């Protein structure tokens, strides 16, 4: 499975891909549960595009299910944390992890 994340204005943010989790067999149903970590996304409204696919040994891609609907979600950050006010125009949608002092 791969997942494309976009901002509400259709700006691409990134994509991720799962490990292989099942061998598809025609006529059989498969069920799996996934967890995604969006902690590096800044506040805003995003959507995901999802594709369930398979790849053969030559990396040929075969899509089994590519829903045409966008799944929207909103990131709301904790305002009690002291950090710079984010501006997507300059820094994009991904906030890197905090700098650690060693």
C-alpha cells in the first residue's frame, strides 16, 4: 500500500509505503490495520490518496484498489508549547524534529 499526502490546496507534501502485508488472491478478502505518524505535519487541512498495489520481481506495479475519494483530515497543534509560528509559504508543511542539546 502507498499513501500520498497533500495539502488542501493540492500541494504534494509527501508519500509513504507500507511493507508487504498480504498476498492478494482473486475472490478473497484481506484485512489489515495500519498506523500512520503525522506528528511532523504542521497545522492545516490535508488529504490522503490511497493505493493498494502489488509489485512483481521486476518492480512492475499492479493496482488492486485505488479509491477515487480524498480522505481529508486536520492537524491541530497544542498551543501551550513554545515554538515559532509556522508559515507554510516559506517552510512548507513538514516541521522537522526539535533540535536536541547534548
